């Protein structure tokens, strides 16, 4: 049996009881280690907690070594651990499809991911549109496909969750060219960088998807002991020191409910100023005012 | 301290290890028992598993009895358990705000909810638009505010997760009028009812938000041992026997990735027929074809 098990967001103890019982009975345990990290745990602390060896699965192994991961899983149990939930921002459907081809049964044991835990900031999950990803810009590569998606969400009044780039085990272009397996230190995009990139693309595209005054929420270390939210304008967040990773960013849509706003006010510097930002931002993409139909009986 | 703890979707062992450790040290443990249910556990099995009394918190207690729940939480620990995640489809931000007013610290311990675990059907979470709720129609009350939201999502190519009505501890109109605290048996909307209601509203509104042939996914007992997915047209799901609750429904958007389609094909009766449905449905809301700008040098 192949077990896909979500680890949650931060601590080794964020695994579910059922997940832990399953890991402990598995013959081999893989940890998908390139799309996210557990903020308050590492491989050593996981191994100690599980009482088991944990095999790090990098992108190469997951994308090309499915058969290696699945080896023997028709006879005994193999666990594949994923930070957050199993089918979160990165899906591992390929591995499951390969298991099915080989006649290997599978089961998922779910957990929290940023996609649902982000509700902790007080914004209602069903008011979010599509989630977008923001990657690190370089001098020559500034992908802005996120911009149209934010615009689509904002046009219909919805909030947008922006997942920020995580670079783990990346090679420099020089090392890649020379075939040297030397990896750069991990990089995690922070709130200031994300906000600056957003402002840079609005400056370039000028389609008014948002403005420097659009209200946003910085989500830092969600689910960890040092979880922090900060609600402010995009412009202010461009110089915000968010501290240690991981971070995500939410851009508000026009449809902000009073209860959402009350809750967010816990995380602002100046409540009145923030409420004013929200009210001003609601002018964007506002539907036209309703005009009553002319009463024909009066027009005679 | 007030702990808000997500229980996950199905088994008592779906609580996280950290959640369980926390419940066990709390002086009082409340279970929010009106917005969802654990599919493979009940209050008795939870009490046995925790070694603790569990107090059922109905809507009345949660909405008007916050101070009762929070009593003493400045001196000792109180747990408030929520099926799924803490801030999932229903948010408990009111309780947190009241705790803050009373100077009581709080902490959330997250878990899976339908909002992220639904990724298990193979559709990518970041391709979903806003989530909508579908309530039971009566002869005189057929709320259709979901329709415009589905239309908004479909216009920009996104999938829609539809959460289906759960009625727990509801009074009949007669019993309510007579002030009798007699409650109806719980009701959980099934896939066929949801699909019929969707078809009824399209028939009435005629804005072509979707058609009887629009491809959908029935999600049944997500995260439980009998979890089942069924992908078919809306029309076919209107007569689908989905079995025991709980159920959710997904309506696909135009943007279906090949990997998503390959995965969904595990859950169809006829792969070719389903692929044809998806291709046909992609004609709706298709952006206009790109027309190359006229070359002025040739127009002379």
C-alpha cells in the first residue's frame, strides 16, 4: 500500500494521529522536500519522532523515480510524506497514477495546508478566487502571468492568495552549465519582495488590477508558534520586515464583509486609516449603480 | 488559554498529535456540532479516545453563549473543537474576538477541511474559483445566489466547489411556531438533489452558466474509508445514488489541464464520452480567437 500523508504546517506533532500510526508501520518513509518546509521540524527531529529513517525525496526522485519510491509497495507499506496537505499547491497525482498502473493500492491521509489554514487571518475562505504563485524575478525574467489572475479575481470582488516562491536545491546557471551538482542556499520570498514585484508589474501593465493603496494581508509563519499577520497597503508592505520564512500574501477584493474587517483590525497599525483604504479600494470594479426601470404608467 | 482545534474529516484519529495532546490538558472541551459531522466517529467515541468529557456546542451556545464557553479560560485551558479546520466553511472569528476582549489568549491548531482535501479528486486547487453553498429548496424558497457565483467562476474558466446543505437540530415551522423544542432528524443533501437543484435554476435563469452536459465531480465521504469520486455530466449526476453522506459537488471550469483529465478518468464510466463532454464544455466562455494585427507594410 502507498500512503500519501500530509504533515501540516509546522511542528512534527502536526501530523495526525492516524498519519503517525501509519508512518510507524511503513517499511520505507519518503519526505517530499522541495516544495515546502516544516517550520519547526527537520528530518532529524522527524526521524526521532517517528522512530524511523526518513528518506529525502527531491524533485528529481519524485519526478523521475516513481518506480523507485513504489518498489515493493504491492507487498508492504510505503509512506510518502508531504508538507501541508497531500494534494495542496503541488499535486502528486503522477505518483498515484503510476501506483495504479502497477496495481498498487493507495490511501491519502489529509492535513492542513496554507490553502485552508489561511482562514486564520479572518478572511472567509469562500470569498477567495483562484490562488496564484509569485516567483522570484531576475534581471531578464519577470513572469507576470499572475497579474491577469489577480485582475480576474478583483473584477468579481474576490480576495487572492499569493503563494510566494521557495527555492530549494537550485543550481546557479554557471554550475548547471558546467554540470556541477553544487546547490545554492535555499531562498524563500519575503513579503517586501513580493509586494515590490507586484508594484513593478502594475507599473508595467497599467491595467489597474490594483494600486499601491490596495489593502493586503501579510501572512507569516502560518501555523507555527510565531505566526504573524499584518494588514496594510501594498505600498506599506513593500518595506515591511516580515522576519523568518515562510510567508504568503493576500490581496483583498472589493467584497470585504464587516466581520472580516473587524477581525483584520487586530493586525493593523491604524484602524481608521486601514478602514479608509478598504473603502477607497471598493471603488475599483464597482458594479454600476442600479437604475430603476422607468414606470410606463407614469410616462404617459 | 482558548484552543481552537480542527478535527479533520472522518476518524477520531484524524486529530493531529498536537491537537490531541492539547485536548487532554484542557479543563473543558466543546465540540461544535451543527455545521458538520465526523463521518467515522461520534461524541462517545471521541470521549473514549480523549479520556475526557466532550460538551456538545449547538448553534445557540456558539452564537449567544460565547462567555459561557470562555468562562475561566483566562486561568486554565479550554478547547473548542471544529470538524474540518477551525476557520473553514464556517468561521468562528466571533468567539476569538470575544476572547480577545476578555483578555484571553488563543491558539489555533489546524487540520484538513473539504476546502483543501478536495484536491484528492485530481483537480488542482489553484484552478478553483470562489466556493459556494447550496441549501435545500422548499416549495416556496429556492435561493439561487450561488448561480451568479458559478457563472463568474465559469466565465474565467475556473472550477467551483459546491458545499451541500447540512441540517442538524432544525425545528419544523410548526414546532417553531408553537415553541416546541422538538427537532427534525438530520438531513444531508446528496448529489442527485444538488444536481437537480442546479438544473432547475439554470432552467429558470437561462443565462447559460452551465448546461445539463457540463462535467462535474461528485465527492462523497471525503477523507473517510469509503471515500468515492464520480465524474459525469450534471444531468447524469441528477440520478446518481451517492450513498451515505457527506457529499460535495464540483463543477468543472473550461481550464481543464490534461493531467487533471487523466486523473479524473479513474472515476468515469466511459473515458471517451467524458473527454468529449469536457471538450464540448470548453466552448462555453471561450475567449475570442486571436487575430493577428494587419501588417501595414502589406496594405499599401
